[in-house]
C-alpha cells in the first residue's frame, strides 16, 4: 500500500491564523471590559445611563405676595406659550398639515389676537426665517411676546384652526388687582437663561428686592427607558421635589389701597397733574397700609405713560413746603419757646440782603399772634420763631425727627434728603419747608411722633416671610421705635393746634374737614425748584400731612399733587379729594368710631342761618348739645359747625348774632372751643396755657363793650391734677396742726 503523502495547506493555515487572531482579540477585549468596565476612558454604565436614563423637570412656583389679611397681590397662574412648527417634515398627511402652510395669513391672525405681537411683518419674518444652512428650522418661538398668553386668547386662536400653531402650558406672573401699589410691588417677567431654561425674575419693586426669597428651586424626576423611549418595567424612579419660593405678607391693606387707587385715579383724570404721591400709615406701629403714585402702570402689561420707574415715596426728594412747619412748631413747644398769644408783624422778614414773604405776596395781616400765624400758614411766623428756638436747637430737633437721614424702611434705594444750613437764609427757609429736601416717607415717620404721643415709629411694608411648604415664618418684622423726639404733652398740643388749622376762621386746611371725624393736619404749598437754580413761576407742589381722629390718631396720611390744572380754585382742593374719601372710608373700614373709639350718641344739626337764636338754643339743648350764642340774640347770621352734619352729643354749637357780646363761663372749655369763640366774637382774648380753661380775667355774664384784653388761663389735665393734690395736701397739714 502506498503511503499517503502529507501536503501543507497554506490557505487553511492562513484562515486559521486570521480567525484565531480575531477570536483572541475579541476574547482579550471581553476580558478587559469585564475587568475595567471602561471604553476609551469612559465607563460603559455611565454611557448606558446617559442613553436610557431620562429626566423630567418639576417646575417650582414663585412665591406669592399677600396683603396683611391674606389677600393675593401677586401669584403664578396658568398661561400658555406659543410655538409655530414651520418645517414640512412635521406633516405626514397632506390633508392634515402639521406645519404653517400660510405664513402671511398666520402672521395676520396672530398680530390681531395676541397683545404685544401686533407687528404683522415681524411675525411673518419669524415664520419664514431660514437657518444658516438654508434650511427651515423645525419650529420657532416668539420670545416674551409669545409667553403668558391667556386661556381666552389661546382658545380664540385655536378656534381658527391655524396649521402648525401649538400652545404649551406655562406659568405666568399674575397681578389680579391691576393698578395696585404698582411701584411698590413692581413686576417679574420670564427670562431665558444661558442653558436655555426659563426663569421668572423680578425686575422692579418688591419683586426685584426679594427676588431671591420669592424664587423657588425646580425639582426633577429621573427614570429609565428602552431604546424606543418606553418606560422600562420595574425601573426605579427618583424624584427630587420642587421647592416653591417663599411667600411674602405685606403690611398693605388691600381695601385701603383700593380706596387710595380709586381716589388718585379720579383726581388724575380731573386735574391732569404732573405727578402725585400718597401714603397711609398706622402711627402706633409704623405699618404702611397703602402707598401709590401717579403716573403709574399695570404690572401685568407694564403699560404706562410719562412715568418714572422708581418709587417716588422712597427714592425721590422734595421741598416739602409748609407741612414742615408742623415740626418747627413741635420744636418750639417742646423747648418752651412757643408764644401762641404773643404778636409779631406779618408780611415780610429780612435775612441780610434777602427777604422772606408771606404767601399773600408779602402783604401779611398786620400784627397777629403766633397762633394765628400758624393757622394762616405764615412763613414770617416761622422765621421769627427760629430766633426764639435757636438755630442749633432747631436743627437738633430736625435730626431727632429723622430728617436728613434714611428711615430704614425695608425697601431699596431710599434717599436721605438734605438739610441746608450753611447760610442764614437756608436756615430760615428750612423752617417753612423750602430749600432743604425730604422724602414723603420721612414726613410720615416724623408725623408718627406727633400722632403717637412723642414716640416715633420706623415705617415698614414687610410683615413676614413664610415658607409655604412648612408654614414656618422665616422673617418676622416687628414695630421699631426710633426714639422720642418730643414729649407726650408736646405731641398733644401740636395735634390741637393742627386741628385748629381746619376750624379757625382763617385756617388754611378747611378743605380737609370730615363730617364724622376730627382731623389734625397741615397743608403745604411748595415752590418747585428748577434744575438750573431758582424756582418755577406759579408752579407748585400742593400737599397735606394729616391724621384722624385728632385726639387719638389711628391713621396718618400724606398726599401731594404736583402742578395740577386748577379751575379757579385753591391747590388744596385736588389734594383734599384724595385725602377725604380715603381717610373717612379707611377709618370706617377699620371700625374706628367717630370722635375716638367709644360708642357715643349722635344728633344732627341743620343750617340755622336766618332763624331765631333763642329758639334754636332751646332745640339744641334738648338734643343734648351745648349751644353758645355769640351776640345779643335774635337772627342767626353765622354758625359753627356748619349744618347739616352729625355731631356727638355734648358738643358745642356756636350761633352768631348781631349786638354786644356777653362773655360766657369758659370753665372746662377746650382750647379749640375758646379759639372758635374768640374768632366768631372778634374779641381780644389772650389764651394762656394749654388744655382746658380754669379761669378768666373777666367774669362770665359781662357784656363786652370795648377792646380790653380778656385773659383765659388753661391747664392740662395733668397740671390740674397736681394742683388738686397740692391743695389737698395743704388742707391735711392745716387739719393736723389744729
């Protein structure tokens, strides 16, 4: 048998080497992957997680802003975002297009229906714009104009069945009250971040100042899917909940703020002033209950004309005019240099080469008392008073009242104002509110000392900040006493004199009388400075700084109206048309009973002019009032208070007639009633002291036939009490000696 010869097969050998080497490489790769779990420096587990793990954001709500009673002022609400699909690739069925097929028609309809998107041409360009590579984008959006769309607008556009127009649910910052403390609250808008995400950011007011507190932190949901993005069964979900922004509760009272907005809008429409500001505050705590200005804007639309984007109450200084005389008066009373019955020559006052004039073109009213000067808002009275107080002492009191420095209110960009004192003329004009500058909020803070028996309270608008998820109070603002610039007795005397500016015959604040509450306050008429120096001719800032009820104020209010278009009337008229309805409605809203807090009986008086004084005297007495006839009786020619109006039983009613004056018994009469009698009788009555009458130099029942002065002495209840104690003590000593 022939032996079979072995033949080497190169082809088979090469195949073996090739596949064997390939197997070795694959085996080595598998071992490496098993050992390290990495490819090209990247972990395979991480790459798988990146491909199949999905993440969905949970949007956090921005914190809400509430008034002090929990009424919403600002909150997030459901809205819609507009998307236009412009790529033909979105359409798979020509009979049912899923992209914009008629850009011109679509642009026209969107411009007609969406506020802020009224530029049809711009919308058309956006719908037809190509990418850099010449292709159409898949979809386009429209920035802020395409966000915050209401459900009504969305529904209207959907009804028109525009192909390619989609709406995505979104959150929008919503201000349900419209124009409502707009410069205080501010506004917030959606802004796109660098990473493409969108965040609501405060741009003005509290929305900006407390943006960090109001802004929440988005959460997320993490889960796993297969290659087709279907949720894998039994896959683990990881949820990181969203943290909503903190809620802010203000001291603002929605009802009082609404009263203020309504009154200011009416005056703005009627008088078309250049600007207006107003504040209502609680003098016992410093809480700001309402704050507004004109021109203003709607925070939902940010629409406004001729408007400053700043809070004028806080950030802008003014020359306050005669409202500052309140604090000049307080300084004099507190230093015991106030001479209410001393006289001075009104009209003009010279300071070196400069001349101060009273507001009636320097004519003045001849020699008058300081009390009359204050009631008439005499500038020269304040100039003379400065000599009695002393310049350094006066400026020390202005510092005590907080002028020339920030109040510390919890709002940004507060101005401090400037107290001018370099030259003598500046020191004199500051006494009546010209030259030196203040802010409206400083006037409010200073007035709290007058209303609150000498204790000055720092104004504030934030009551508390609360975490809505836990209910925990993060910040809690409390009333802060800023000192006691004047004594309680001084504050009481100032209130009484301020009240007399409404009731005195020549008082400048008669426009501010309320039917049911006694008001104390001071008017202001300030010249408006030019930017280049000097003052505008016949252009004024009219204002009023007042409180009610006068004997125990529950509210204080400042109103200013700049350059109103007057109709042959005083500048105080438009100011009063804001002050009066807001003050009386707010007091009633707070359940403050007329003439202070306790329930009292009322009766109504009428206009008695032309009627018989003796008959009306009996009628009024039967109604529980105290009628006083000023004259010899007979036909009534004037009366105070005027009728018809409601009065608390026990009040005085003065009935003026012709003839000689018979002096009444002034015992226990208040300063106010003595001054009313003095004014109506036109007698030379010198009032000494404050409080209530205790004695008079001419006996009751005397018929006054000449101009001899009559002295009526008054004492405060505290002084009368101490006198009684001393008298009782003396009596005890005498009894012991016996």
